[in-house]
């Protein structure tokens, strides 16, 4: 008798098939999981490695911070390269590919514009040419680190980190220039204003110079600066297309804090030093903690994966911390071409040929892209990024091109060896001597030592111009705007043991009106600096606890300054009036659990759009940032910006403030409900730590990290978000926090946002996230007994025997 499909035996057969299929899938998933876990680093036992000179022990403490105990500095740096590769290999590979313009080899067509731009800059080419100009000791250190990275690549077992498997490629051996190029990319983020020059040039085709100058008001107390009018030249250049495809530096105001007090201002009688640099948030974190111990080396702090030294930290005698000075070290020059021979350009001495080279960008799944790069005496022709230079055809139809001068494109940049020397410094004199080689990017570096000294130096190459001040692209053929040298090292801002017993920087104006040299017009707004000054003055003697409170502070002086405008806006809408009442008792505290910061943020976003969108038109989105100094200027002295040029009547700033609050009220109620008391700033303003590659893909759910947070761009606990983006996700902030106690350096502490590991399968990929948000710290220990307590493992590295 035949069995029908609906019989009990058929049903049982179907259940068995489904069960076995599910079991097989589960086994496959478990197998894949356990295979991927073989990509985690070995942290216990013994490894034999080629290139090592003597045994090294790596003790990973309870937070997976490696403490490297070596018999020589070279072996300590070898081991640092090894553990960097163990924990952050994909990050290191991605970073070097960015600098080398080689992302498209693994990511395809989507990154061709980025690669084309960086190949045109020639950053990696300059990194390679920098190597011979370093000292023999610096080259040796770089070689030891490179050997350590490659020792991991040649001896590793198991799977590569998951990003390599997903993208389907294997990393190449490490090269010394791979380390140097990442330093230059950090300098790119922190060292110039070329993008503002480009934006001003685009605006000058739309508005007269005096109105464009108003859009960048002077730092408080400084005189306004007039802009020259080269708008006719700007119309000859593809400025809009260049803006669209170029790699921008960090946004305005993405700065940092540091301060140091002498023993006269502290409870211990010894200096205290604090530092929290603010950079873009990412997963894994930019920084990696490490401790290096050798007979002539004792240093602990934040390293950058790919570099063989502690960038921010302490030795057994001194501590230091960075903020960005924000100098103007980039200028755009307009070069005039020879009308009879476009391979030549005009100089004060006549027409000269461009230096030319071909760059081949390999694109995954596509044909190679050939880029023809030209360089003038000022620098690379960056307008070629969007012009005919992307093809191997002859140039034609051009009268002018745009070139970029940048201090970091010099082949005698010795910043790398300055970093190495800083790790060995034991006195103020050693510290200053190390900084003589610190060329890019210029930084405000505060200092303290166990002898009680405090100091500050702002090293870096800052150009001296024949004329002009680098605000807009200028003619390059006259020589009138050329660089004539750099500010002498001895004349850079510095101080030692000031009578006040205090030194502090927060990217604000560092020099007085009597300073003889030009550094920049683009100092950060002084809100953070003013708040830190106030908090430090608030008690006669400070402790690590009071320093922690300053780093955790989320009071926004910017919000408090503009709050009266919101509260007095003549609103008629009932919902908007209710929001005014809600803010009556608010003082600008950007607390994550409160609704008031969300109301203020939405109102300010609407107000800036209403004020500037009509005049700026298609360029408004590119200009749209907080710019509170500009808003202060508009509300106090230039109300004509509040008039909507698209309407016949004359609008006032009060009207726009009211309209902005009404718009904010409608938007907020639509998105978050009718009851403002239930709105929460932290639910909208979460700290976004996006993965370097998979952030905006479905895989982002696995790799990205997110946590609700307080603060804004102007709080000491900085939490910047972009006005032009929907929502208020925090995109930059304190990527590192540290407090250093010079009475007992073992009491020092530090923190970064994610975890030591860059491997998503590691328990140390995200374990620091909530501690970072809550302004907690890890102990900055070097004592071996204290380090060993609760350590996750000790790995012994042995040198391979010679055959």
C-alpha cells in the first residue's frame, strides 16, 4: 500500500530532514565560530620568533594591556610590533592602505576617489623618501618594530581577523614606510586649513569678499581680516568637484584639552597633569595602551598601532600630554600655465616644467585607474584629481591649476625620531631637545616631572609667508605669497614654571597680541578653555578626584550663552512656549538623562539653517557647522544675515529664533512623542564608534559600538556631533583620557573608549565602553607585581636559533 504525503511516516520523515538540516547548520555555525576564534592572540606560553635578540616577556594585565619586559630597547620595540599585530592587525593594514592610496585594491570602486586624492598628494611616496633623513638610531628602532610585525605574520597560526576573511585578502609584510605614512595622515587630520580655503574660494564666487569674511569672524578680541578678491581666477578651477572628492581633515573644533598644575596648587605638593585629546571615534579605538620596560627605557601610555613608541604617556620621571595647536600649515596656490605648453607653469623666474609621474590604482573587480600627477615648486596639483589628469591623455583647455603646499610633505620631516626621543626623556632639557625634531603636526605639549617642574612647548613647523595669511587660494606665479621659512624653534610658544603654577590649552588662542609670528586665524572657540579655567580656579588645591570632575564636566558655556535668545524668542505656538518654560531653569548642563539639551540642539540647528541657507544656497550644506562665534556676531552686529533674501519683507533675528523653536517643537514631538519630560538627550546623542570599513553595512551591527552620552562640542567632556546630519550622534570626543600624579606616578590612570583588542570575537573588544562613558579609568601601572595581579596571561618570546 502506498503512503500518502499526509501520512504519519511522511511527517516523521519531514521532521527528520528538518532536524538534520538544522543540526548541520548549527554544526557549521559552531565550526565557523570556533575557527574564527583561532584569530585571537596567543597570550600564554612560549613562542620562538626570528629577529629577536634576547628573551622578552609580555604580561597582559587584567584589561589586556601588554607590559613588555625586554633586555634592550630594540627587543622591546620588536615585541611592541608583535603585540600590535596580534591585537590590531586589520586596523594597521587599513591605516597604511589609506596613506598609500591602496584602499580600492580590497574595497573596489567605492574608494577610487580617496585613493586618487592621496596618490596625488603623494603621502606614501614622501614617507619612503623620509627614511634616509632619519638618524641611524631611529631607523634601527623602526627596523626592530617592522621585524616584530612581520614575525607575527610569518609565525601566526589559525584564522586571520574576521575583516580579512570577509574581504577575502591577506596582509602583505610590514614596511618601515607603513609606520611613517600613518604619522603623516595624523598630521593631515590635525595640521591645516586647506579645506576652509577651498570653501572660501567657492563662496567668493557667490558673495562679495566682505560678506564672506563675515562668515569667519575673528577670535574674540582680534581685529577682522579682509579677504582679497580672486574670484575671477576661482571660476577657472573645478573647485566644486574637488570639494566633492577630496579627503577632508577633522571638522572645526575637534580639539583636545590638557592642563598641568604645580605642586603649589595640589594637595600632594607635586604636579598633576591631565590630558584628553579629542579625535574621531571608531571601533576599535584609535589608541592602544602599552608599557615598555628595558634597561634604558621605562614608558607607558597610549600608542598608535603601527608606530613604535608611546605617543601620550609617562616615563618613570616625566609625564606629557598633547592638544592640537591648529596651525595654518597648508596653502593653496593657483598656478598659471604656459599657454603654448601646458606641461609648464609660471614662476617668478619664468616658466618651469612640472615634475610628472604616473600612479596606477588597482581596483578590485575593475580595470586599473591610471593617474597622472603633476607637482609644482609649491606642491602637488590637486585640481588634477578631478581633471584630465586621471587619464594618460595630454592636458588641454586649462589656463590655471590648483596646488597644495603642506609642511608634512617635506622629506626632512623628523617627527618620528622626536617621538622616540620623547620616550627616553628624563628632564625638561631632554624634553625640549626631543621636540626640536617634532615637525608635524604642531602640538601644544604640557609637561611635568618628579622634580616639581611644569612646562609647555608647542613644537612644529609653522610657515612664515612673504605676505598674506593663508585664508584663500592665491596666485603662485608672483612669489608674493610664498613661504620664506618657518618660525624658529626657540620662538615657538613655550613656558617653564610660570608664577601662576598653571598651564592649560584647549585649542584656544595660545599667544598674546604681542606674539611676533602668525600661527593661525582658526583657533577653536574659547568655551572649553574658559570652563576649565573656571573649574581650576574653583578650589585652592586639586587632587586626582577634582581633575576627574573637570574631565567629566558637561556644562556647555556655548549653550548657556545662546539660551537667552531662545527664552526671549517671541513664539506664538503653544508647543514652542511649553519648551521655553521647560528651559527656564536649565543652565546649559548637557546631561544625557535630561530633555533640555535635546531642545536646545534642535533649536540651534534650525536657527543656523534659517539664518544662512537663503544666502548660501547650494553651498550651505558644506558650510553648515556650529560656528557659534559667527552666530554671536550675527545676533549682535550683523542682523542682515537674518533677512531672508528670497522674500520681499525684512525678517529679524528674533523672528527666526521664534520660527526655529516652533520648527524644533514640531520635529521633536513627531520623533519622540508629545511629552517633553520623557525626551532624553542621550537617546539621540549616543557615542557612535563605527567600524573602519563595515560601519554602514549590515555587518555594522556586529562591529559598531554605540552608547548614550551627554555633552556637546563645547563641553570639557567634548562630544561633538554634526549639525548637517540627521539626529545628534556623537562622532568625535575624548579618544584618550589620562591623569598623571607626579607625587607617585603609579597612581596615574588612563582610559580609551573601546577595548585593547580589534577582534570582534575578543572579550576585550568592547569591555571599556561604559567605563569610558562614565569617566572611569584604568590604573597606569608599571610595577611588575601589581601588573601580574589578575593578569590574563604571560607570553614568553624567545629568539630563534641561527642555523
